[in-house]
């Protein structure tokens, strides 16, 4: 009995073990597909997140690159351009007919031409974006980003333009001597004065009829003004007479203060051009020297021309460069470049009669009667062929635009 019982128990245990083994195998078979499904779901979730991330990054990059074009006033123009297949034009050279080009400057939206009767904006393909008459007797132009400021020097009219429209138009009481415009549309106007003063300067915001800042002077003749990069301060240069001798002044203003926060004066010198570097230091160009001042108006460096005559100048983002003619008025000369810290970066010789110069990043491009020059940050000159009737040059993207007597030509950088 005991034997039978034991034998049955063994058989039952054996059967039980067999059943358990079969259940275990089935469980393993059912677990494997479940793991695959979970793994697939995990992979799909990761891929979905990667796709969403890529879409968000691409959208963010698109918005960043095209931010200015997404402004309401630009959006419709930009969409129409895209639907039309991009910018249109017959390319360069662009023929000039019926007017005389006075100035030419590169802007965010193309190449601005100031003529004796109109303001013209060209795109990169030589197509006219707009042509607007101004009716000024002696037009002058300043540009910054998308804004173009034109004024009637010696008159009283001033206009702020963009690609889309004329944004502001003012008729002032006094005669205009100098103007400047900031990247967000603030602009400064220096005039003579009818209030018992010699000169005055006013600063206007893009919106609002009344100036946010105004200053008067009883003796200074203002020759140039410059708005700081953050558009909260102003630099003014001008001359006055003391004891029968000429004296130059640089004055720095903050818009929330009535009086200058700093000033500098020098006898026997005429400072006629001023500009800010992005870091806030200030360059001033005179008839016999270049000066660099810090934000507080303290002079950092002075670089004399050593009796050489100034033929041209440009204040760029990182340096100020002046073209100096050789002694005795002979052809050729030297380009002297001073960086934003006030240190002399280099002097580079050039051949021929100076005609025009412009900044190209940290480099300088220059046109003479003999050559086209690109002078790099080390002062090394790269030569190109001169345009015989070239008068003014300006950079547009990676191209060099040359204004001749009857057309504007496109040239590769040397």
C-alpha cells in the first residue's frame, strides 16, 4: 500500500511538474511578444519626440532667421515675394537715367540710392523695390538696418523710410545741418536755432510727435551727431570760436539727462564726424587726427595724420579708417585704421587717386583710379581691377557695388 501510494504520489508529482513546465513555456512564449510590443512603443515614442523636437527647432530657426520679415508691415511683402518666386530684376549693371546719384548705401533690404530727385531701393538682382520722390534741394541720407533717413540739408524737411512705406515725415522750424538714425527707428536731427541759440539737436522716437530729447547751445556749430547702438545716448561734435581761434567739442548726452554727461574740447582742430562702436566707445574724425573716446568721454587714443591730408573716411563696426593723401598732393597715400579700443591696427599704402571707401565687416574696401582694394584686419592689401568711371563703392552681401557715371555695376571682392 505504501508502495502504491508512493508510486501514485510520484506520478502526481511528475504530472504536476509537467503541467508546471508547460505553463512556464507558455508564459515565456506570451511574455516575448509583449516585450517586443513594449519595445516598439518605446521606440515610437522616442521617434515621435525626436520629430517634434526637430520641427520645433526648425520652426525656431526659421523665425530667428526671418524675424524681421515676420513683422506685420513686412509679412505681406515677403509672402508675395515668395509666391512670385523670390526677388525679381534684370541684374547688374543697373542703368541710371534722368537723375544724378548723390549717395549710395547698403541697407538690410538692399541698396539705397539717393538721387537729386528721389530715393530708390534696389534688391540683390538689380530690381527696383521702390522709387519715391523727395523734392529736397540738398538731400542727405543715413541708414541703419531697415531704416533710411533722408533730409534736406539747409532746409527743414526730413523723412524716415522703410521698404514698405514712408514711416515719418517732419517739417521743422529750423535749417537741418546733420542727422542720424538708430536700428529701431529713433533719429536725431541737428539744426540751427531761432530761439536765440546757435544750434540745437532733437531726438525722436519711431512713434510720437514730440522729441524725447532736446538740447540747445549758444555758441557751438554742430557738424555731426550719432545715436548710440542701444539708442539711449547721443554724441555731438562741433566747432566754436574762442579768442579768434577755432575750437572743437565732443559732447555726450543721455536722453534722461538735460546736460552733457561728458565733453571734450581741443584747440586748433576741427572734428567733423562722429560715430559709436557696438561696445559704446566713440570715434571722432577731424581734419588732422582720429580720436577714440570711452563711454565717459575720456580720450583713449589720439592718432595724428602728421600733416597728411584726409581724403576719405569710414566708421565701421570694429574700426575707423581714414585715407590720407601723400605729401605734396601726388597720387597714392595711406589707409590708417584704428580699432575700437583706440589702438592703431595698421597703415597700408595705396596707389592712384582716392575715390571712395566702405567697411566690410572688420575689413576695408576702397576704390582708387588705379585699383580696387580690400584691406584685411592685418593690413594686407588684396587688389582688384579698378572701374574707370567709378565714383562711389558700397558692399551688398558679399558683392561690391560700384557707382559709375551712368550705371551701377556689381563686382567681386578682391
